[in-house]
């Protein structure tokens, strides 16, 4: 019995490997490079492929090509690279190409500080695409959490045929922590549903009982069409408003209507709580400490750590807030997710505690904010 | 073989557009090679050349402007049995220039058809990377200020193993395309054509002029002997299959008893080259050998051979919530650079903190207890001070004991490295046993 000293970035790579990822392309960038390094050790000996792209745009382009061949693909970067991914994220959303995108967030704006943490890209991950259709964003809370979150990310990308972001943070990616590696949660591995034989294949027709289409890879006997243009079920350009509307509504619905099935969170409920503290990512560690101290003092605070950030798990947030008067959102930015909580908890007083200064938010600061 | 043209989606180019000739020539090349549609993937991006994928009954991928080579590369590496043909225009050539250079250097077995008609047809005839300086285009005077790019020269300079520039109006275009598809490596075919919708409304360009310009340039078409090399996918599979599988993360057995039941926070303040990060890792492993939970955070400059190097370790019997050190149990002050970066912690420390200070490294005023160690008197070079400081801690029963450190070293190092580092540590512990080597400061 013993533990292993691993960094969050390493665990993302290992989880990707165990989830069946065999294609990785990335461009070196602090603090995400260690994922590329680890994938380079993991994949080639197993017949997988790792490429160092000439830039981030190329890296994600390689992944989209690979994914359309039926390979599970991942790329990893930080703020400046996630910005360059933007056009391809829109493509993966609209053309339903499964891909896992890791954003090991660093302090912005812009090139910011390569070795300082932040959660400043949360809304960018959600909205940094043309068309504004939803994506899935999952946030690990600590080093060990990187493992199950990454496995979920691959499973969701496969099941819903969409890009899935892992919203990590320098403070998780580059922090070493003792973890019980064999005991980490391993969700059963999911694969995209292949089109059944003997039926005409339409690349964008939803599969039976699903809002996501069946998949066939390039190289299949049946011809496969993929396009970034506005398309009908047959993969050819369409200008029919009814068909276009139906497709866009389906792209929205396939994620937002199913979020209850993949709402990952941890809650430390307190009877008769007056405050709900909502947080995510590395900040949840300080928030947990703060909540425990506050509850010792008799200030009743329920802690909700969200691991599914987008689509917003509204039911989880509303349930957790039942009975409380106010919510406090704690995050390493200037109030990005607070906007979502404020929207979901219309009848509550929603406050925000956070900053972007390259430092973790301390338990003391959170306690001050919670005590008002 | 039958034509692979999609009869329900015939070409929709402007009358007289050179692109349509290329569609038919590509189809004839496919036919002559005896290919079925499912053996081919046509990859296109934006512009009039981006319509190509819809005209063929093949696998088809249509993506973003200038990115065609990125998709095609991913597809070819994952499905090497497919013939992957990418099309782009001179617009895509400009915006995707970095991808073209990378593809030339990389030599994946792809065919790239660049349909060069000297302007952006689809958006209104603006200048592209290949527009002649004297041309009249929709970009006002701007193209007069730029030199047109000669794709042939650029691709050859970048390492393309096959490069051909030909007129779309030349007989045998289909054979030129077929030769490129059959080439085992990255093959670029620049096909010069006329854009009647935009370019030739204000500029005189005929098949004859295209031939004259090609003749004037005098480029040699076909394989480029000086750029010949192994096909990337083949070479990739050769090299990757010889890589050793990654080692599964191994746990360190928690068989020892910790020195203390209290959480210990240790900060190592050193400089680049002092193995601070490695020492931090060893300290963490030592704690884990005694069943403690550990977090390690490192801080160093981008210039890894200069500047501070800092490791912060939390060693705790319970789970660690907030992974930040407010009040260190121990500070190892091993270099001025590290001390300067964290100078504030000395002022806020009280007597509950122990500073192990390398002799010669000055520290700010502090209420902490200070133990000075003269590493130089121990005949140790600065690069070994961080490891030596661990030995000092183990010897004096600070945070860790000797068996914990030994277990960490045995876990972290193997073979010669293990023997070497054990010698260093043993030597230090030996010398430290002498009572005159350390003292309070």
C-alpha cells in the first residue's frame, strides 16, 4: 500500500491513455507542455501518434482529421493557445467531431504569466466559438481529480459527438501530489456509436434514441462526408431554414437537455444552511477549509464544488440552494461563473469572491467574504 | 474504372473557370489509377477550390480556410491506406503558409493541389499571396507594395520532395496529377488558372501568358532529388514501434513511521542548477514512505539555467486542503536568488520556523531559529547543497529521519545513479556526525 507523487498534467495523460486516446497533437506552452511530454512517452509505443504542431491551429486540425478516422484525439494548451483553437472549436461543435481539449489555465489576459494560475478562461471555453452553440466544460478540483474528469471527458466527447474542455489550472497541472493511482475512479470506457450495417448512412442524422448521429470513419466502405459548412443530414450544404434551425436546435439540445446525466459535483450539505458557497477547480480546496471553519463557528454554509461547469448544471445548483438566502461564488477570476449562478438563482442574493492576481484565493479571504 | 464524379452535384464554377478543368483531370487520374471512392479522401478548405470535395463520390472533408493540410495530415497518418488529396487556392496558400512549410518538411504521403488563380475569387477579387504587383485587383494599391510568392521555390526550399507547377490548360494535366498522387511522399502540384469572374475582368491573362510565365521561371517539375527522404508515416511507425512502453506510475511503499504527527511545510530556496526540484521530490517521497500526504509546487524562471529555483512541500498526515504555505516549518536557504524571490517569508516567520542557512547565503532579518551549515567546509559544491540539506534534515531529525530519506532515494533512483547519490548522502551524513560542522547562527 502506498501513494505515487504525480502532477495533474501527468494524470490527464494517463487517463487519456486509459480512455483509449491514441492521437495527441500539441504545441509546447507552459503550463500545459507536460501533457504533451507524457503523451509522447505513452502513445507511440502503443501504436498511437503524437505530433508537435507548427502552431496550435495545426495541432487541433491534426486532431480533427484523426478523430474523423475514428481515433480518440486530444490536444492541450493554455490561454494563448486556446485563443487560436477558436475556429476549430466551432468546427468541432457544428460538425460533431469528438475531441478533448485541455486548457491548463494561466494568468491572463493575453500571454499573461506563464507560471501563474487563474481560472480566467471559463467563459471563453464556453463562448469562444462562432455560433455560440454549447460545449461541455469539466473542471478537476485537484490533482487526483484530473484522472476521472479526463476519462469522463473522453466518454462524453464520444457519446455526444462534441468537443469537451478540461478546465485545469497551473495550480493543478504543475502541482505534484501524492495519489493512490490504482484506486482512482475509472469509468467504463465509452465509444462513439457506429452506424448499423445495412441502413443508408447519413452522417448527420441522429442515431436511434439519441440526439447525436451515428459515426463512420474515413476509410469505411461507406463514403463519409464531413464539412464545416452549414449542412443537412447528408453532409451537403443546405440553405433550407427549417433544416438549419432543426440542426442547430439539436446541437443545443443534445447537451443542454442531457446535462443532468453528466453533472459531476461534490456537495457538503449543512442542515439549515443560510449560505451556499459555489466553487470549482483548485479554489474548492480553500473553500472546503473555509466552509469547515465557518461551520465550526456556527455560520451555516453548504459547499458545492462543481465539476461540470457547462452546460450549467442548473438543477444541481437549484437543489443545493434550496432553503438558503444567499449564494457566494468563489473563483480565480473577476466573476465569470458568478454570472451563471446569478442567472440560475434568480431569487437569491448572489455574491462573488475572487481575484486574478496569480495567487490562490486563501481560506481566510473566503471566510471574510462568507461572513460578510 | 468509372468516373468518381458526383453526378447529382456537377461543378458550379463560373463559365471559363480553370477550376472545372482540374476537377475533370483529377477524376481522370483517379480512374486511371483504378481507385474506388472509398479508397480516397478529398480534403478541401475555403474558397472556390473548397468546393472540390462535393464533386466527388469519395470520402470528403471540408474545413477552415488554409487548414486543409492539417486535416489531411491527421487523416493520412491514421488511415495510411487512403489516398488523401488536398485542394487549396492561392488564398489558402497565404493564410495557411505555416502549414505548407511544415508539410514540406514532414513528407507525409499526401497530394496537395494548389489552384492558383492569382486572387481571392470568392470574396471579390482581392490580392492574394500570388497576385502580381502590377495587377489590378480589388485591394486598391496594396498589391503594388507586395512581392508575389513563388510557391514552387518556397516549397522546394522548405523541403518538398515533389513539386510541379503547371498550367491548368496543358494537355496531360491528369497525368501530372496522377504522378503526384503516385509519389510516395508529400507532392505539391501548383495549377495555374484563370479566374474569369474576377481576375481577368481587369487583367489580361490567357493560357498562352501562363505558359510564357512558367517558361520564364524555368522550374523543374517532379521529384526533388535533394529533398528525397523517407515517407513520414512509414518512418513514424518504424521509430514509434521501437520506443519502450512508458513505465506505469509506481507507488512508494508506506512502511515507515513519520517523525512527527504534525503537518510540516518546507520551502527550499535555491538557484538554478542546485537540483532543488529533485530534492523537493525526494523530500516528498520520503514523507510518503512514512504514509504522509504530500503536495509539491515548484517555481523557477523560464531561463532554466539562471535565476531562482524554489520547491514548496506540504507533508501532512491528513488530506491536504489548501495547497499553499503560509507559515513554513522549515526554510532551506541555499542561494541568494531563491531567498530574494521569497524574502517576505523571513519577516513573517517566528521561532516555530527553522531556517537551515547555507553559510555565505545572507537572509533577511527573521525571528525564526537559524541553523547555519557550512557546505563548503564539507567539501560540497553548490549543485549538491539541496540534496545535502536533506541529509542535514535527516541527520538532525528535522521533518524526516534517515530511513525515510533512504527509502525515497531507493525509489527515485536506479542503478548507477542510485549508487552515486547514496554515496553523496552517506558521505554528508558521515561528516555531519562530526560536532564542529554545524552551529547556531
